[in-house]
């Protein structure tokens, strides 16, 4: 059996596969292989699929666009297609493909997509403004800050799903649109007397109104202009102050109020001034010197003199006192040794003494004189450097005999230096300085005790030398003292003396004989000695138990306690001498004693703090071995000893074996070390005493004291010092031992408090300020410590008032208000008179006022009406129908003293009604009558259809407002205000198919011109162009029509085998790559505009065929073969072997070259059917 295989693939698993409508299986892992018996298999089957794929939705186009909102706000219908809400989206449906499959082949099935465009419904919400039925309303922005919010839209899809999208709403910042400022400036007078005075600014204000974004509510605001003054016065706050006029001419000052480029002035004049003189003073002479001390080496000083007298004067008898001065030249005189006076110069010569000297110079003029003393410093020698020292050294003798003696050394040194007086060359001499060198021994055996060298008797046969050195600073000089060699002097020999000796209990050591003679050094008695001559005697045994042979006596061991002896004789010539050789008695020979073993103990090792005793016990033992004469049997011997007790350290005492401690009067325990000693062996024991402690009695009660260094204070104020303290005590003993302690005192610092009475306590100082009452003040100070108190009372004397003189009367006047509105009104005048005097309490400290009042009389000058002459009267103004303010001066007078105040009425101002905004449209004819519109938004059509080519169209408008007004709001008193606006007030918000400029229309008053700049219309149909604009937030649409632009013709560019290789030549029209042409190909391009730039690029390193051409022509737009007439101009061929020609309306470019780096082969202008082509053929960059 044989099967035929059919393979079906499909992008989705689980889809059923049907062959000719019969199910064959399910797609798994992207495919299904169907096997059919070859006896049943057909050549082909129709393949269908049974399964589905859910539709998908593309909601990426459901968006909300960020929006910029004008500061005036507006109403925006979000349902309009032009709104920022984009509600279109797509659904994609899927159906399986159907196809045919043949035996042994594969069929690839696919999903077939169908896209359906849908529109979603939506709801909206906002955080800026409000929304109703998807209409967004944003109010006028009455702030200088931009506002932002979020527009949120929820789209509902056909499958009931939703999508939420947000966008930003950005409203421009609001701006206040203002009327012009109006300034008001007034003062209380315009003249001042010569001695000076003050004028007061009574009105200084600026007023204007505004609207936010020039729409809606009218607001008003005021400001204070900046005051400045020029001329002869100063401005302090609102006071114009004239000082005394210090000139003989009248002068003035101009007060200027300035605000935002506006200004208003008031001029105030001051009378001419005059000088008032005093009498001349007496003449005064002064004298000074450039220096009053001249150096010792000499020099000079310049004398300056002056003689003058003065008188004072003031301008107008007040203010600053000035001085006029008259001068004279004084005569100089004076003389002294070493000084000369020449004109105004005093000269001193070199001072060659060590004393200072001086000269007195006197200046005299007009019988008045004054002197000055010029001093020259004492002279001083100025020394050069010292020369090197010259050292001398000598001795009273330089050689001493052998028997000894002394030499005395003498030394000196000198040096020189030159000097001048005060450093002046040739004025000095030479000075010698002496010194005393120090002496020292350099070498030698002489005995040196400065300044002497001493030799004793020379007991050697050689001479001796000693070197002595004199040294000063680093300079030295030596001297040598010598001693002669010594010589021995002898006496005669003595008789022989025989000596014999032995080594005790050992053999005899033999014998000897000798004789002597004496000698001295150099015959000096006592300086020599004795010289001995020796011989050898004969030895023999005389008696004894020992045996004698070979000069030795021998004994065996002596084991007895008795000595044994033998006599031996020495004989020399006839002289003999015996010696006895003795063997000691036998004796025990002991080894060394062993170390002592010491025992040391106490009946108690710790004694109570109150004191007590401890008893020490001690003993010691040791042993050693012994033999007879150190040989034979060894024996042992024992011994005991009694060590000595001693104290090593500590506070306890030792008496015999008793250790004693007294009462321990410290809070530390203490110990003592005791030692048992025998020979060099020791043993220690420590006896301690417990720490002492104080045993206290009960504290006494606290005792407090409080007193003062003084108990009274003057009425003018002052302070006293409070002395205070607290204490208590208790007794104590050491360890309870009577009489061993003392008394302990504890001090405390009480709290000080102060009662009523005016005193102020700071630390321990109680202070009273000045007593400003007529009563005595008493203050109690209390010291309190733990309930124990003491106090002291401090009293301040009663105060009294000390009065000054009454001042002059001061008149005050005020008005409420001081400025009356332009529409008229009244001001209430209030006046008073007062005089005062000062008093102090007790004649010191703060001055207090005391006043007396009076009632001034009122008078007035000016336009206002005053209804009385006493305080409380009213000044009334009627309505002000002028644009200047006015004022009335009201004066209050009492007891010859007056003071004035100005009551001003504001300048009349126009009160305006609602503005009417006029947009007057003249179309393209500025000389026409125009159409006036006042309803907005307003749309107008341009009365001329624009050409399809690039063109400019201008239309004309007058933009103005009209506004009814009255004086100060009084009906019937005003007129109409017309304001024209300029291009700066035009805001273009949207442009369609155009660009635009706005300017003033030349030669037409208050008219603006809007110029539309239209590009060529490349469409076969006419198109609308328009701008959306506003002025002062009033919206206008200006639109027009631009004609259709039918095709001008077809530009043909042909590559007539221009290059040797078959390579594409790119073609650009107005910088847009429109085509590429190979050999033999032509490019056809519809042209709808003029002029147009044409670029053809040739690749680098390409050979251009000599016979080839690059051709250009312009043919009829109907697609026929007819060519438009063509002209060639502006031909340029920067590259060699390139030519451009026109034949039968075809422009041909030929060349014979190889392209290399970027360059222009040629450029030319081709004009055909009123269309201009600017052509360039270039090497590709």
C-alpha cells in the first residue's frame, strides 16, 4: 500500500483542515501532514480551514492633543472634528484563506485581514475650566501666571471596552490692560524766606484703571509717584526743606512727581540771602618746622610761619558760621652755636660732642610773637671694625734648676679701630683697646696655678718642659718653662745585716744577708733613699722535731692541740741569725656554715583601726661539717641563733618583739613590714591596721544671715550690696576615740528674694531706679535656706519734680480728608494749640512733658468754602470740571502763632462707559468707505481672487474702540473717546495656505495693512487661504481664494549615452530627488510652477562619452510630441571640454572629460512656455 503526502501549514494551531469539505485533521505546531492512499488520492483538492481568530482593535489613534488656550479663555466644542479630541480608530477582522493543493505539495494557509474604520463615543472631564456635554468652557485668566490643567477623555469602543487618554491644557498668563496714568501733585505753599523753611507735599498720587486681558470687570489702582527735587532744596519724605540762602540772589527748587514716564512739577522760590559779620579777632602767630630734631651729623629744617586774624559771619544771621581770615608774613630771628638761620632755613653743622644742642627761632608780626626750638641730637662716634689682637706673653724666668722652683707668667693684648663723629668722613681718629688674655697649660709636668708654673725636685735624669698659652678670643701665644735634669748623690756603705725567714709550718725558705748606704737627689735632704747590697748565708738545723734537708723543714700531720717547732741558723761571714719553724697545734677544720633557717610569726596580723599591739616570735638554726687539719673523718656540728627584729617600713612602732599601732586617722588601711635578721639571712612579716573612719555627731540647725552695706538709697536711684550666707556644724572623732576629731562646718547659699517696694535684685545687688513718686519706697530682701531665714529692709527716699521753662505755643491743624474727590465734598478741619514744659524726677533721667492747651482761630485762602472759624468747621468744594487739581489753604492762629494746611480737590477725570470694539474692513481698496463690524467672531472674504503663482495680497483695516465718558461721573458732562490700535495689537493665531505680515498702512492714518504671502498653488483646483486673528481678544477670520494652478507642461531630461558606463544619473527638482536615468532613458516631470531648480548629478570617476548628450526640453502638457519654444541664457561652463547648445528647442550638454572631485560641469537658464528652469549639471559630491 502506497500513500500520497499533502502538507498544509497555518499560523494558528487548533484550526481544522478540510480537503474538498472533508475534515482531515487539526493544525499542530503550525502544520498538518495528510496521507491518502494512492488508489484514492486526487490530483488536487480544495483546501479550506475551520476555525476563527478574534478581531483586534487599533486604538493608537484615540488621542487628545495638548492645547494652548488664550488668556481670555473661550468655549471649545470637543465633538467637532477640528477639536483636540481624535475619536477615530480601527478594527481588524480575520478570515482563513482558501486554496488548492496537489499531491505531494504544500499549501500555506493564512489569515486574511479586513480593516474597518470606526468612531468611538467619549465622555470628558477637565481640571481647568468646566465641561458640559463635551463642550469645554475656560474663563478669562485674571492672573499673571499661566494656568494649566488636564483634559481627560474616556473613549467607549464597540466591544464595550474603554480607553482613557489625557492631554495638557495650557492657558496663557493673563495681562492687565491699563488706561493712561493721571498724576496729581500739590504743596502747601510756593515761597520760602531767605533764612530757610519747609514746605509740605499735600498731594502726590497716580491713578488708572485696567481690565484683565482687556475684557470683563474694570478695576482701578493707585500708586505713589516718585518724588524728586532739583534746585536749591532737599526732599525728606513729604517735606521740602530750604536751608538758609547763602547767596545774594533768590533761588528756587522744582519738585517733580514721576511715574511711568509721566511727570508733574511744582516750583517753590526762596528770597535772596545776606551776610551778617562779627568784629575782627586779635592777630595769632603760628610757627612750625619741617623737623624739630636734626641729626647729629648735621642737616636743616624749614621754618613755616603764619600770622592771621579772623571774623565770623552767617548768611541771614542763622545757620552755619563762616570765617573770613586776613594773613601777614612774620619776621624770623634766632642764633646759637653750631646753627645758622638763612631765610626760613635753619642749618646745623656736624655735632662733634656727646651733648645735644638747640636754637630757638622766634616769629613776630603785628606785636605778636611765637617761638619754636630746633634741637640737634648729641654726637656719637661711629666705629670701624677692630683689628686682630696682638698677644704678649713673658715669664720672670724660663728655666728652673733640678732642685725645683717657680716661674711667674705675665700676659697682655691690644687691638685698634678707627672712628668718625656721626659717620662724617675725616672727623674722627684711632682708638686702642686692651684685653686680658686667659692663661692655660698646654702640656708638660710643671704644676700650673695661674699665673705660676712650679717644679719640685727633679728625681729623674731627664730635663722637663711645660708650655703655657695666652688666649684672647681666637688669638693665642705660647711660652715654654723648662727644668734641668736631676743627679743622685751617695753616702758610705753600712755593716752587713743577715736575714733569715721561713714559711711557718712549711720548710724554711732560706736566708739572706744585706748591707746598706743612703743617697739624695741633687744633695737635697730627704729627697733620696737607701741602697742595699745582698749576700747568701749558710743554713743549718740547730734543734727541734722537724727534719731539715735541702733548705726544707718537714713535719707529719699534727693531731694534737699543741704546736711543734725547729730552730734553723743562717751564717754570713761571722754574722748569724736564727729562725724557728713552728708547726701549728692540730685544729678542727670546719666547712662553711649552712644558711640560717628563720622562723617569724605574730600572735595577730591585723590590728583594729582604733589601735593595738601584736607580739612577734622568731628563731634560727644552721649546721656545718669538720676534720682535723682538714683531713680524715668528717664530723657534723649544729648551732642555733636569735635573729634581730627590726621594722622595714610602715606606721607601726616596734619595741622589742611588740608591734604597736595608734589610732588610724585616715580613711585608708595601712600596713608595716617587720624583719627578722641573722647574719645576712632575713624573713619578713606584714602587720596591717584597718582603715580609719570618722564617727559623726548630729548636724546643728542652719544659721542664716542677711545684711547690706547700706540701708538707704537716694531718690535719684542707686544700689546696695546684700551680704548673705548660711552654715551649720557637727562634731566627729576618728574610730570613736575621744579627743581624736574636731568640728565640721557646712556652708550653704541661701535663695535671695525681694518683696514689693520698687527695688530690683540682680545677684546680690539691690538697685532702685529714679523714684518718680513722692513716697518713700521700701523693699525687704529675704535670705532663705532650708527654712531658716533672715532679712534686711532697704529704703529709697521720696522723689520730687524739677521743672523747666514753658515752650512757645505750637499750633496743630489737620483735615479729614485732605483731598476731596473731583465730584466735590467737604473736609472737617481740626485744630489745637499747645505748649509744654519738661520736668524730671529728682533732677535727673527722663524728661516728662506737661502741656497747656489753647483754641486757635481758622481762616482760609483759595476756592473752597469755610463754614466757621473754630475747630470742627468744614471746607467744601463743588464739582471739579477741569483736569487739574486745586487747593485751599486753611490757617489756624493762636497767640500770634500760625500753622496752615492745604485741602486739595482732585483733578477732574473722565468716567468712561463700556468700550465698543470696531473692526472696519476696507478690503483691497484703502480708499473705500469700509464696512464697520462690532460683533464677534467676525469673518470677511477678500474681494480679489489670487493668482495661482507665488503672490502677495494686501487688505486694509481700521481697528478702534469708542467709549462714552462724563466728567467725574456727572451725566451729560462728557463726550465720546475714540482710540485706534496698531499692528502691535494684532495677534495671528492660525494660518492656512499662507504666510502673513501686519504693518501700518503708508499715507493712511490709523489704518493697518495685512499682507498675505501665497506660495504657488500646484493643485488643479482653487484653494482657500485664511488667517485667524484677534485684537484685544476679539476674534476675526480673514479668508480668500487662490486660483487653480493647471500643469504648465512636461520637462523631459534624456540620458543620450552621456556616460561611458551604464550608471544612474540622479535628478533633483527644487532639491527633491524625483528620478534617476540610465543610458538611453528619459525622465518626464509635470511642471506646475515657475521658476524651478533642476540638478542632474554625475557620479565621480566616470568617463563622459564624446558623442553622448544630456538633453533637456519642455513639451505640451497633453502628452503629445509638440515641444514648447525654448530659449537658452546665462550659460556657464566652469569645467573644460563642456559645451551647452540649443537646437530645435532641445538644450544639449556635451562633454569630453572624466569626473573627479565635486565640481559644476555647467549651468544655464532654460525658459519655455513662461516657465523658467535654472539648470545645473554637477559632479556628485
